[in-house]
C-alpha cells in the first residue's frame, strides 16, 4: 500500500478512472456522526477529496459551504468540471494537506478527512508527514473547530498521532460498520469485531 502515499499514483488513478469513488464510507454511513459535530452553517474543509461524492451528498443535505482540496490536479479538474453547472459554489483546489499556506489560521469550523491520513501513513517519511498534516489541520481550525478522521486504523495505531500536547483538542472515537457488513449502525468501541468496522476519530478543539 506504499503507493497510496505517492502523488504519482493518484494522478495516474484519476486520469485512468474518472468514475466517482468513495473510500471506506459514503455520506449516509457517516451522517449520524457528522451531524453530531458539524452544523450546516459551518465552514467545512474536505481534505483529500478525490472524486468522492461525499461533498455532493453533504451539499444536498444543506451543508453549503464546503471547500475541497486534493493533491491530485487530475481529481480537482475532474470535480470542477462535474460541478461547474450543477453546484458552481462548490470549491475545489489543488493543495497538499501538509502545506495549506493559502488558508489563514482559524479559517474552518470543521475538517473532514476520509482516508487521507491513512494514505499519508502509507508513504515514505510517514511520521513527519503525518505530523505536518495534523499541524496544518489544527492551524486552520477555529477555536471550537472539529477534525473528523475516517480511518481503517484501530485506536492503538492512531491515538499516538492525535494525542499530542500541542493540540488543544479532545479525542473521541466511534466505530461504523463497513458497507459490506449487514448492519450499518454505529456501535460501541468495545466491539470485538474490529476488522468489520471503520474508525472515526473526532478531535474537538478546546478554547485556551
């Protein structure tokens, strides 16, 4: 899976396959969690948006102010073309989550990440790159902002990244059944069938 950490892989993928694709979960699988933490009037940043329909489905559910970024120019151009007439106010920008200088501090009330942090951990220099990404996400969040990270990684492999003393956020986690599993309900973190679930980490900032 090391190729998931390389920009060349994503450029090639999106140039070859233009069909929309959602990693891990579609919006309906995450809606119960997102609506707990993200209000419809929030300024939302979707990092590593790819050609997922998450933003479209959220927009249709009255989340109207969503900015999408992706490292792949091919993916961004594809989605700009898709929405230029249908939803022209949906914003797509080519950008690396590790370096978001075009966004000022405390710009977004919520950051949503569906598989991007996992991809970073697959690449070379995963530790420093993951820290860079989290530093940038923390920086662009408002004082009461929330970062929602959808991952295949269990808490033993992810919490050490999120629990850094410089991050003034509380970390919660939920589990959502994978779409291939018969139940789609949110279950408690005590479930023993971890391989059947995706993990949703919720980092809620606390004003200093």
